[in-house]
C-alpha cells in the first residue's frame, strides 16, 4: 500500500494508521506448522528488508496485532471508493517489475492530470491502480481516461505483464485485450467459446472483443 492509500484509510476510518508517514508499506505474512521454520523464514525476510534499506520493520507478535494490520489492508478498497468516483485497473507483472509498474503508472497519470492510488498483492505482482475522478470534468473523464488507461496497459504488457490479475476481462476491459493477446490467440479463445457455447448464451458480449 502506498502512502496515499494509507492516508485514505486514515481519513475514512478516522484513525491513525501505522507507518502512514512512509512512502509505502509492504505486509508480509509467513505461514506454516513449525515455529522453528517460521522463525527461520522471518530471519531471512528481515535480512532482505535490511539489505533493501527498509526504513522500519514492525513485527506483529500477537493475533490482535495481526488482525489490526489485516483489517487496515482489507479496508483499502472501501476507503479509496469513499473519496470520489474512480476507475480501478487490475494490472499484473512479474514481481521484479513491480517498482517499474507503480512508478510508470504515476508518470502516466501525472501526464494526463490524473490522481492514482495504488495498492495490491506484491506476492503475485498484482497492483490495483485506482484512478480518481476528483475535480475532472465529465467530458475529460469520459473521453480522455480511456487513452490514459491504454497507456497504463501498454506499460504493463511491456513489463512482461497482462491487463488483469484477478478481476477478469468482462465487458469494460475487452477493448484492451488486443494489447495483451495476438489476433491468433484471441481467435483461439473465440473458437473455444463457440465450441462450448454455440448459441452464445453464456455472458454474450463479455471478455472477447468483437
């Protein structure tokens, strides 16, 4: 979660959020059956964070502390939604390219005069880019936003990613599918759809471009 996301959570929940004065926060959870193995994992993680010059490390030592942290993360979506109308893009890239994706998304949005708040799932390279309408005119929001989103998706694909990590393509994203798939790949998808749904009754007009 980047700082703007943490600040949005603070505002929405009217409470202080730990580390909201930092540029971003990375939540890391270890899981397993043997305490010794978990301790070893945490030592390795701490060493990596130290090597990467993390400004601070907070260890949740109780279940209450764990619950508090994950409650903050789970409220990210509703907190951003409470600010104003927004458009959420579901980008995903190889984990090593996450920094380039987030910085690139901000550069693109700055060029278009858009405010964006990013948070997501670092473990699988999935970043939710929430573009806020704020004080933009309806005309700019309607007619210029798609071009900015296309640039975000072009960046994502150039970093080895694709245009949806977990939300799917649906109706809205299908116009951008050719950015991530070749015509031949889309044609195969259409043939599979036709074979399974010859009468086109399963979600017609969704996922695949015309």
